[in-house]
C-alpha cells in the first residue's frame, strides 16, 4: 500500500474562536433602539405637504381605478391558467 503516501491530502484548518461575552437580550435591545432611531429619522426627513381641497378624492379615485385594473388583470391571468389546465387534463 505505497500509494497512500503519494496521494496525501492536507488536513483542514480548525477555527477556534471563543467569544468573551455574548448577551442576546442586550443585542436585541440595541437592534430595536437603532431601528426606532432610524424610523424617527425617516419620519423627520419626509416633507409634509397638506392636501388641498379635492386632492384626497382625486387620489382615492386613482387608487381605486388602479386597484380595479390590478384585480382585472389577476382574474384574466387566473382564467387563462385554468383554461390551460383544463385543456391539459381533458385532452
């Protein structure tokens, strides 16, 4: 069995890091505090523009028409997929 020495593979290196201290609760608290600070900062950066008369109604109409179009498109795609499935199963 002289072939074993000829094809010897290097051994894997081991990683032996041990952390000094880890507090999961504190890390979670720091994460939540940083996220809350970011939310407050984002709220302060947004420009508040009050709506003028009729803009809210106009915006809601646009939203409703977009929603209707999206629903119609979804139903159309679902109908086409059902027709394809029916054709595949019963033909």
